[in-house]
């Protein structure tokens, strides 16, 4: 339940202000884009200036979402992003709670001290300072949390298709099509409600998941056949891809989306990781099933964090050293996994 005081604060902000900037995190995923665009479509009104800004580009499989064509990508249009941010009266931070995830936009956002800040997120331990914090780690996704917020603001709002399609896309992608973080009945009640808006869930699924490039499918085949390491005694599996291998398959950001989950489909595997050589670092994703807290593991050893069963991290060592470090840590953690 969203506290009544939060809803009345939001109502006041929407009544008093006209310029809203909705901020998404770097490498935006389905939840951050779905949430931003749902709120964008909800707020959209001739009397208002509502802008969705992302630090870098969104993956191609999200570009069809209603309103996506209006998103300003900071990396491509830094001046336009900066002027909208400077003019904003209200910022919404959606699906992240750590200011560094804005990358270069962070200092621009911090330059506007007058704008009211609203945080809507489901990650643990928010560090963004905001006048209004709507944070709940028990929900499946920011989109589900935003669904409750919009429903409390105006019960009919979510019955508008552009809002409902985006909320559904956020919930669907953040739960891996309802395979994880979807064990609360409230998630399914939200989905049932969104379906009453007349959205076509098969079409949304297909546009997001049956929309991969040929080279991405071949990269996945290569990763599974040649680059997946399964350690049955450690209940762990991981995939590692070097820069050269990614380039060979014409890698573009988003291509490895979901790869980290693949080892979890192997019997008795409860902990999985994906190591990608990107930029001057090894970017890491972790997933687990059950009690093993990958966010704590990542923050302790790989400079990252996230959720209990899904986290990110990074390492400045070489791929070989990173994998060696990871495998030696598994010795210590085998009993917990
Ligand atoms: Mn999320």
C-alpha cells in the first residue's frame, strides 16, 4: 500500500508544477523504461512539459514502447538533456536509487537544486536524497510499485493503454516473464488489472523477446556451447566473453541481456554469473536461486550490489584474474550456495 501522505504530496506536485523530468538509469532495462514511459504517458498533457531522459541509449527491443520515440538520450543530445534538466521543477528517479547510475547526467541534475525530487524504486538502501521517497523492496519491479501509485492517484489512469502497456512491459521484463520476484499475489492482481485495459500480452511478449538479431542468437549459441562453465559441486555456473568474442558477433549493448540466467537452467545450479570484457573492465552480473545473497557477495568482492537474487558488479583485473578470484571465492562460499 502506498501511504496516503505520499499520494497527497504527489497530487500537490502535479497540481502546482508543469515541468517534469523523468530520469532513468544507465543501460536502461525494461523496468526503468517501462516505468518512465508509463509515468510519461500518465502525465502527458498539453499544459505540461514532460521529458524522459536516459544517460545512454535504450535497447532496440524497447524502442516500440508507447512514448519511446520522445525519449532524450543524454549521450546523443547532451545540450537538450541539460536544458530540460535545468528547467525541471520536479525530478522523478525511477528504478534506481544511487545517483552515480545517472553517469554524466549526475552533475547536471545536481546543478538544479530547486527541483523537487521524487524517488520511486524497489532496490534496497536508497542513497538518493529526495523530498518524497516511495521505496519498496518487496514488489516485483518499479513498474508494479508505480502501478500502485498511479492507481491511488487516479483509479482509471492505468486503464489507458499507453500506460498499461508500459507498466506490463516493466513487470514482465523485471520478473523474467514471471519466473522470479513474482511470488506475491499482488503482482498478478496488478497484471489482471492491466489486462482490463485491453493490452495484448502475447503481442508485448513477442515484440520484446522475439525481436533478437541473428548475431545475438548466434552469440548465445557460442556462449552456451563454448563459454559456459558448470561447477556441479559448487552448484555454480558462469559464462565469460572477451572483447574479441563480443566483437566477432557484432555485439551491441543489450545483446547479452538474460545470458546470466542461462546457467540457472542446468539442474542443481543455484548461483550463476556472467563476465563480459567491456571498456577497460570486466562487467559482471550475478543471479541466484534461494538463500544465497548475491548483492552481498558482489559488494564484498566485486564493487557492486543490487538485489538478493540479482546483482551487478565489476572488476578491473584481467578476465583470467577475475575468473580465478571468482572460482577461489566459490571455495569459501560453497556451503552457502
Ligand atoms: Mn527494476
